[in-house]
């Protein structure tokens, strides 16, 4: 029986990798514009980091993490998300000693044992940003603006921001009690998951995919009606900044996100043409997370984007365009002596940053010309016994079909000149 990739994982062949590189290059450029630098964290961490950082009642921790015991008897987990890892790195390197906003972005694989489906895998890639060190509402608006600029430059224009505030440690306990009181005589109307959430983290009941709409119709209390003065002011200022730069949003009181560390701003960006599964980005503020994992009280905010889902969206909308590289030069060699010379010329061209290939399959001249066409060669350089004797090569322009003789020792200079003219 053939060995295949594990369920929920996939290979990316060179043609697909070119699409990833296009997206990654766009992300790096936009992040640089906004002053964000790349951070790279380990693929696995101590399990305790995610228990404390994400929250023990979340679906990620209770149902989806890949956890194992290493040879030293320590519990380790493949990272299911990267915010907790970024925060751990921020603390470990004592970056909190610098009085500034630390701006990070990351791209890389995450791991969750979920049901595989289109654009959703057990090993998946996320792009995300984290801004740590400031509670200013302008930071919230800035990272949302970064996401919007990226999506718009990729061609996704029909975007709507869903925005909410989930309060803070001052006002959320009061709201939590309001929810408990509201559901005291309605527990039987909730699904099994929600009954369990109600005991551990009542806010997450609103996040229920099955009963969320039903709860709204039941008149469930809304967090936005129970914000303290500070949270209300912060929420209003975020909206004002977004309005000032023309980012459309709707206030969504059901939006609480799936992780326990969120405070104040929570948001998702929807792309309407995707229909029911329209979320392309989600994030929020996590002012209590750094203290939760053992550091000083430090505000932070971030978002994450599933890159497979984003690439799938671009493909479905006909927006995935990969830049075509400069066509290579293909050297057709006839005979062993010509092949040896072709190898030297190939390396000389590459040394001058000109892509070049020779035949490695022992093909006939006809077969080599077919290979040149298949490779999309811009020029074919032909070397046979006669060319060797005259110390020259035949250079054929594959577009115009024009062919001229060029001295071997002038080939690199000739190709450099012609590449500039193309």
C-alpha cells in the first residue's frame, strides 16, 4: 500500500509554490509599509502556554490541539495559533523593557485536529500581525487598515468589517452574571456545547454556530449595552478612526471570537461573494494575555488570516495572478564534447544572473528542441561538432525564429545585451 500524506495535510508542487510566493511577497511589502517586522517562533511549545494563553474552555484546547509527551516526559503541543507564541517570545526576550509599540508579523504552519474541508486543513498556514505595547484605539484602526489594504490590493473589494467590543475585566464580570441570569431558566433550549460553555465561559455561548441566531431572537443581553465608560469610549474612538479612513463596518454584538484572551475590540472581515463562509480575517485586542502568561500588564492587539482559504478565494474569484518570470535560455548540445561545453556555458550564464538549462535526459536534437519549447525558453543556444570547431554557437530567438552565429566567448555578453532589450 502506497504511503500518502496524512489526512488534512497537503504537498505544494512548484507551480503552487509560485502562488504562495506571490502572496507572501505582497504580505511582506504591506507589512513593511506599516512598520511591522517578521517574527518566527517554534512549531511546538510547552502545552501550558496554550492552556493559559488560549483558554482551557476553548474548542481549540479541548478538541483540536496536537499534544504529545516528549522523551523528557514534558507535555508539548504543535502550535494551533501564533499569538500565544509571539507573547511568550516577547516576554522571554524582555522586550517589555522598551517603551514603544512592538509590531510583529508572522507567516507559517499551524496545527489543529479539525475536520478537513475546502480551504481548511489540519496543517494550515496563517499570516498574522501583533501590535504590543499600546492601548491607543488608533492601533486597533491601524491593523484593521493594514488588513483592508492587503485584501484590496489582492482584488477583494466587497469587504465588510464586523466590529464589537467584548469589554474588560471591570465590566465583563457584570455582563457575565447578566448572561447567567438570562439563561438560568433556558438551559434546556441550548445545545450540549453551549450548556457546557455556560458553566465555564458564558460569553462563548454567543459564538454558537447552531443557536446564535436563536439567542438573539430570545432577547439575550448584549455586551455593548453593559460596557464600562472606558470600554465605551475606546469602542467609539475605534469607530471614529475607521470612519475617517473610509473603512465600512457594522456593529455585531454577537461577535466574541473563539479565544478567551480577547478584551475590548473584536473584529472579523467578511468578503460577501463567499456567502455563508465569508470570514477572511479575524482578530482583536488582548490586553490581559501577557499578564495571563506571566508577564507585566501590557496591552496588545492582532489578527490572523488563513492563507489556504485566502488563496482559494483568490482562485475562485479569478484574482490569482502569478508574475511570469524571465524565460530561460536552453542550450541544445549534440555529442559529448558539445555537452561538456554546454555545461560550462550554462554556469557562465547563471553566474551573470541569466537562467539557463541543458538537457539532462540524453535526448536527440529534436527532443531537446521540444524540451526547450516546453520550458518556455526565450532563446535556444545550439552547439554541435561544427560549432565546436568554429568556437561559436547558433542562437535562436524562440519568438521570432531568427537565428544567428555568436562566438562562444561572447555568448554571455550577447545574451546580457539582448535581455536588456527584451
